[in-house]
C-alpha cells in the first residue's frame, strides 16, 4: 500500500502490489502473444490488451463493493448462473450440437465461467450459515454436495471436462476448509484410486486410447499425442535461457498447436526458457499467496472461505494448465489465465481478483475502525 | 462419526490448520511443476533440442551423378547425358487453378500420365517435387520454359540421364538402370534418395553389381519448413558426391566391332588377353537397347524383344548353355597326352566307329589319323577310339582344369556354368554306370557336355598362354600372380601346333586365315548338334540347325589374344563362327582392315546395327498396331 501526500487517498488505498503483479503477468503474456503471431500485435496481442485492461478496471471497480453486498448477491448470482447453464443445455438440445455459450447480442456469455466464483461464494455463504456445532452433521454435507453437483453435472454434459474439474475442485476446497470431516474427502479419493484400474479395464477402446495417449504421448506422435509431444519439445528445447524472443521454431513454424491459447506456456518457455517459466510461476504463486493472506486475515467466516476459494480457483487454473502443457495431466482444455489469448479466462480471474480486492479492502477498513 | 461439541474457536483452529495444509499442497504442486519444467528444459534439453531441429529442418536430397563406366582405354561405355525434365512443386501451385491439363497439353502426355500426376500430387508433401515428365524433347522443354511465368508451381530443369553410346552392343555387359521399385525401396530401409523423381538405380548387369561404386553420395538442400510443409527459407546445402568411375578391361572398339560383325545372327563372343585374363569383349547378340530400358521401355518394344526367337533379353555369355562340339578336342587331346597316349599313335578312320551295338558315324573317311591331324581335320573316330582306352575320370579332370564347368569370380550376376560329365557325376546324377558311348559322346563335346561362351573362351586362353588365367572385368581389381598350367609344356606345343594347322594348313578353318602378314591364328571349329545325330548339315528350319562354334588364339607362335564364339543355329563352325572370330581377331591387330571387311557385309545386311534395329522396331510397331489398339 502506497501512502503519499501527493497521491489521492482512494488511489493510494488500492492494493498496488497485486495490481503490479497481475499487470506484469499480463504484459508478459502480451509479449508472448506478440511473438506467437510472428512478431505482430495482430491478431492477438492488441485484442488481448484491450480485454485485459477492460476487465482490470472492472476488478478495481469491484474492490469498493461491501462484503454485505457480496453476500446479498451470492445466491441470486448462483441461481442465475444455474438457470443460464440449463438454458445453454436446452439450446444445445434444440440445435442438436454441443454448446457452451449464450449469444446475447454483442456479448457471448459462457455461464460455466461464472460458475467458478459463484460456487465458491455460494458454498462460503452456506457454511457461514451452518452453525459451528452442525458442521459434522449430514445436514452440513448434502446441501453443499447438491449445490456443487448440479452445476458440475450440467457443465460435464456440455461437454466441458476442464471447467467441470475446476468447479468441482474449487467447491471441494471450500468444503475442506469449512471443516467437513476427513472421511468425506478421503473415502472418495480412495474409491477413485481403487476404481480407476477397474474402470480402465471396462472402458471402450477409444477411451482407453485417450488414457494411453496421455500416459505415453510418444507412441502416437501424429495423432492424439501430437499436442503433448510438441508442447514438451517446445519446453524442452528452450533450455535454461530459451531460444530468444521471436526465435521459437516450434511456435513460429506451427509445430506447436494452440500456441496462443491453451499451450501459450510452451510458446513462452521455448523463447524464454526455464528462467522465464520460473519467473512466471513465481508471479502466479505471489498472486495466489496474496489471496491466501486475504483469507487468513479475514474477520468473518464468509470472507475466510470465499477468499481461500477464490485464490484456489486461480491456483487450479494455473496448475492444471501447466501440468497439461508439461505432460503431467491429460489435455482437458484449461487456459493459462492472463497469458492465454481469450476473454473468458481473463474475465473469471478478474472477477476473482475483484472480489478478493473487495474483501481485502474490508479488512483494512475494519482494522482501521478497530 | 464422533459426536463432540464443536465451537467457533475450534472451527477457527480447524480452518487455520487446513489452510496450512492447503498452502503446503499448493507449494508442493508448484514445486513439482518447476521440477518438471527443469527436467524437460535442463536434463532432457538435448533430446528435445534434437527433436525440435528435426521438426524445423528438412533435407531435400539432391541426387548424386552416377559414376561413368569406361573401357580399358578410357573410352565411355556408360555416361550421363544432360536431359530435360518437368516437375510440379505442390506448395507453389495456385489454389483453384488446375494446371495439370495445360502442362499435359504442352508435353503431349496421355491420360495415364495425367492420372499418375494427379494421384502423386494428392499424396505429396508440399515442397517435394512431383514428376510430370522426364527426358523431355528440347522443343517441349522450351515450350514449357517460356510459359513458366504463367504456370506457377511448374519447374523445368536440366538433369542427367544414363546414356550408353554403343547401345545394344554393351547391353548384356552393363545392363541398364531404372527407377527403384517398391521392393528395392524397402530393401534399402526406405532410403529417401530412391524416390526422388528421376533417380535411377542399376537393374541388371554391371550397373547392378557395381551399384555401390557407381551411385555416389547424395547431397541435400536443407530447408526450414513449417508443420504444413511450407518452405520458409533455404539453409546451407550439403554437397553431393558423384559416383566413382569404373574402368573395365573391355576394349570398347572391339566390343562394338564384334557386336556389329555378328550381323543378324544370334550368338555370343568373348575375347580375352591370354597373359592376364582381361576380357576384351563380352558380346551377346542380338540385344535390347539399354538406353530405351533406362528411360522406361515402351510396351510395344518390350513385346518385340520378348517374342523374338533370337532371345535378345538373355545374356548368352553367362547364361546360354551349349554343347561344346569339337571345340573340346584340344582339351581332350591334352588329357590323352597326360595319360601317356603317344601323339604319333595312329587310328584309322573308315568313316565311323562301332561301340557296342551302336555305330558312330564320322564326318568323313579320314584314313590314318595321328593326334595332330585328328585335331586339324576334326576326326571324331580318333577321339572315340582314344577316349575308350583312357580313363574318363582323369580326362574330365583335365577338361575341367581348362575351364569347363567352372564358375568364375566376375561382377556379373547369375552365371550358369554347365556340365562336364564324368563317371562319378553320372553315377550321382543318373545312377548308372559310365558306358563306352558316354566316353565317345564326351570326347567330341556332345552328350551331357554343356558350356557357356565364357568357358568357351577361357579354354583356348589357358591352352595358348599356358597360364591358369581367370577372366577379369575390372581394371582396378587387385591381381594375384597367375600360376602356370600344371601340364608338360611339350604337350601344349603339340596342341598349339595342331590348332595352328586347323586354320593355316589342311584344317577345317583354312578359309579363316588372318589377312595379316606374319601373324597367324590358331583355332578349332565346332559344330554342336541341336536336333538329332545323323541329320547334320544345312537345315531349312533355323531352330533345328546346329550351333556353330569356333575358338582361336593369335599370334599362333606367341599367343596374346584368345576368342571363343558361338553362333546359335549357325550351321558349321567353320562357315558361321570362324569368319566372325577372324575379323574380330584382325581388329585387335589392324583396325582399318577389320572395318574394311565389315563395311560390305553391313551393306549386304541392310545398314548398321542401329539402323537395322530402328527399322525392325518400326516394322513391328506397324504390324502389331491392330493387336495393341
């Protein structure tokens, strides 16, 4: 926090450290997009810059929201998002094709994106309402499961496996922090561990093949394993210092597919090397840590759970994308927030950050009053 | 689930604990990601850098120029001739414009070609050229060249194609080249060089067996290409290395002369240096034109060649097997001498000889014959009678020693080495005892005796030089010292003297004396029965006529060269084969005289070899048009 006589108070009270960090990450992302386009701000970097600064202003604006306001809009927001999800599903059913977005004139809304912060806020609000003594009761568990399960199922059948996993992980994180008993998490985890090999045996050939491709992408370098194989080549060939700005052959010669969206990290790593990658990862870690600090310093249970859940959202975004790009997870289509080209991920992350900034401002004001 | 009271304070404690856990888990995940990236970028950097380079850089092979084949004096036998070719580079084609019909019209291509080009274009990968046509005539090449600005993607280039200046004369010696087929491509582990448009490999003869020397090392144009095969930029090229020149022991002039001297006959001629074993001529006629084979032979020409009863597709020198006839007699005589037969011993020829219940008829009533006169006048009776009083096993041993039945170490694929029968062989092969008539048949080169024309030449070469020479084809091959023949030199003199009389005194080939002063030729005629004993002499049916054979060496007193020649169904050896050998031998000593002898003959046959071949093809095409249409 910058305190100076020259800078007006409202400005000085903004969490500048976070804003610098986020702007830094996004700027680096713009540089990578500039290179991915062969050294041109078109077609991606320019568009992305506008989208980023637009959503950054919105996030900063959101930081003046009161906690009570956030609480009051939580359930309506959840409800509206759920209705939109059902709407998308119905629309997809009518047009006989997979659909993820609602066309609202000039804007395309992807309701599953809203669901990520919405589920966090909703579960945080729910557990705030549950009395401390009831937390280990069945009453505290099944409503949360329903609140999480219904949208997760709707997103899964879109089908959008990546977002579904994200929503479920965010929800589970909040439930975990709320203090649900251990077995709620341990039992399903154990069940999955036991069931996975059996399920693999029962799978269809093509489903097995997808899993095999993930485990051994080298065996199918021109087929489904192509993305992972080329991405690993891009990262691995970058070495410590990278091939240099605008010198990534994998991305420039189109060997790396989706080099400006989901696999933008590989494009970056090829040109900036391990050093660039570690810097980027550390920057994200700092953003997430900032969010976790907000949670730790929170005075209310809602703020605690919401801040942790929102930070976790950003964490899952980044870690799932990186694991996928480095060949540690199957390709599920999760972009790298602030870096990948595309508005929806920026929007979601900015919504999360806006809410986090609002919660943080609340803490400071409360602290001042105390 | 344990029932205990959980307070707000308790809940707050749980939250802090679980936050620690979550933070820790996040740190672990972050650590794993950084570790993984380090593993990829540092530990496996080399591997991925290699993969990235192999993605980025592609090599367009540049075919090497094929090595020449030259004769012992450096004259060309197989060379490369500039030729014109037209290719299409798929990535440079304009979209929505089909230029194939236009190019096909300019080059006068037929529908088959157009279809092939279309299918290759649909399978090709961007920067690799697809062949439209090769060996394009200059006018058509020029027609394409001037329209190049209007034909994006079309490339007209000068390349090289194989050329054999002597055409059919060297066909069976050098073979020919051709585009690699799928099997050859697989056999070389899918060598990308083999599928470059216009690249040819040796398919037969020396072109095939000397392939490793002749091919050379391909160079390459290194280019940077995108994943879609679009060329981005050209990098530093890797130079190619031409194939090595191979020098043969062949005398190109003699080779061509002998091939032409054979006229329209079907036969083979081998000439050798008796001191070294160097082969000076290796002729099998008639033959196909290796030039048209290397360009991909037309269907009509192929049919003409395969339907010809003179079998132009067979290499008669190493794969034709014939009874040796009387040309075996000098070897027989040497075997008799070794077994102690007195050369002065006389046998009276009454025109035939009775063995068991069969009467063998000689060509004439020769009267009293000793060894010299029996060879000179080719008296069968002498050899029948003497064969019966000698050991057939030992006789065969000597004949084999002089080259019959032997397989030679030559870079010529597929040699058939024939048969020289002996009692042991007969027992093993036909499970019967050697009879008197077997000795009789063998001693005049009939019966089971089968030799190839190469062996036919090796025998007089060994007799003449007195050395156990081995036929050689490659100049560069390391030579071992040649051992002397393990026979009494006095015996060899007897044989040589008799062979000299064959040509120069009262022998069977006196009509074929060399037209040279001071140089005499020694020889031996042979007439091998094809059909049936007793119906010798002239037959109107070509295929039933006897094979004519002649072996010779010269100069008779100081042997230098030896020649073996067979004319299929030529009739008497003295009349069909000996004059060809005489003229070829003349060529070795006096080329002008030899050419002078050939000129009137070629006029009589109706033009030179090339002219006659062209006429033959034209006639055949005309005759077969209704059939093929």
